[in-house]
């Protein structure tokens, strides 16, 4: 007997996460993990911590020079992260 509704494992996992309302959290994790890819190794080395809470990206940096540079680029960073994930995950950035 053949099953008519065969689904790939990746598709089944995505559906499960969506049903449990966890797909937004997975997108946030993917955005945080893309930090080094989007901004480069030098910026990643100057970063102490990074996390997303309530659609705000919080970044703690070791260097005030890097902080000022990122402050000037904050709209580009928001657009790049959201584009990388494919949905709006970050709406604001707080640099410490």
C-alpha cells in the first residue's frame, strides 16, 4: 500500500516548528549565527556577546571604534540580517 502524502524530513520539521510557533526563534538563531558571515572576522573578534530579544539585536563590543563604525552602519546591518534570514527578525540594534 502506497502513502499519498509523503513529505521530506526537512519539510516535516519546518511544519512542526511552525505549528509550535518556534520558527521565529529559529530565524533569530540563524540571524545571530550569520553575524561573522555578514560583518567579517575582524568585527566578530571585537564582539563579546550578541543576542536578539523582542526584535532588537543587542551587541556588546570590546572596541569603541568598532561600536561607532557599526552605529553608522546599523540600517545596513538590519537589512542584511533580515535579508539573510528571509524575514523580518531584527527591527533595532543596541550597541554596548
